[in-house]
C-alpha cells in the first residue's frame, strides 16, 4: 500500500498559495510555527512513532505538540 509523504500532505493541507518552509501554520503569543518546523519534527520521528495514523490526524497531533512546546517555552519562571 502506498503511504503519502507527510511533506506532500502538509503542503496540500495548507492553502494553495506559495507554500515554503517559511509558511506560518500557527502563531503562539506572537511566535510563529512554520511548515518547515513541522516537516523537521516529522523527519525526526521514526515510523514506530507515527504508527498507522492518517496524515490529517498526524498533522493535528504534531501541530498540537508544537503549540504546547512553544507555549511552555514562553512561560516565565516563577520565583
């Protein structure tokens, strides 16, 4: 069975404008998350991490994780 490339799915999932690695897919308190970051995240994951998830579900999970990581990284330490 053919597995579509996530990069291709990511490109198709965003609006049909000029999509590059710099295409912003989310913004967290002014900090942008780009398509390139999403692709890098996917490239760093093994097949066992992604399982048999359909591409749209994988996209949603990855984007949620990126948003959470960005928000946590923005938190100021409490004294």
